[in-house]
C-alpha cells in the first residue's frame, strides 16, 4: 500500500512539474522582421534576443518550480503522517482481535465449567468458588444456566454472593453502585 502511494505521488509530482513548466512558458512571438545588425553591434544582437523577456520567463519558471517543491514536501509529510496513523490503527486492530480471541476462548471454557461445577455438592463447590477471582467467578456465573446459577450462589459466602449479584445487575463493564450501610445499632 505504501509503495503504491509513493509511486502515485511520484507520478503526480512528475506530471505536475511538466504541467507547471508548460503553463509558465510564455508563447514566443514571431518577429515581424529579422533584425540584421549592420555591423557586429553586441547591443543590437542582445536586443534582438530579447534577453529581458527570457530572464523574466526563467524567474517565473523558478518560482513555479519552487512552489511545486514546497507542495510536494507538504504532501510527502501528510502522506508519511497518514501511513504512520494507518500503522498505529493496524496495531490497534491486531490487539483487539487478540483480545476477542482470548475472550471467546475464556467464555467457552467458562461455559464448559458452568455445566460441570454445579454437579458437585455445595461442600465441594464452595471452596472451589471461593478460590476464584471476581472475573473468573463472573464468567462462570454468566455462562451458567439459571438452575446452575442458583447452585453457585448457594455455594458462596453471603457477602461474596451479594457482590456477584451486584456486579451482575450493574452489567458488563459497569461498577456496582455502593449502597449505604446500615447504621450500627450498638451506638
């Protein structure tokens, strides 16, 4: 992709320079009569060549060429910035694809475990669930059927079960809203 863009830019610059030079050349007028000097008068010969007009034409061509070079430099900078941005975006796309593959794999494992773990009795399941981090417990709970969710909640300690329910109600990527604690009755 970069090579194609660079080739296109080079062709555009090359063609643009020809167009610029062509447009800057003033049409030459056919002399009505040839000036034939009587002698070798250098001044008359210089005037017949109209060097002042050629000098002005060359200066105009130089200015146009300078503007074209400046435009190409700006275009090159913009092209390099766009290529860099495209590279950054490709890296981000690759990273997101890898995260998606990991998430899909994690969900498949959680689904398999969600159907297996609740077959254990509560005494066996409870220490296993308590050893899981919140993310793994959430994945397992999300993958479980409603019957197996009940078994999972019964196997958890009450505070951990309520935290799980809070996270589930809040939804994915949301932080559960903290509820005010009950006033202490001993005060």
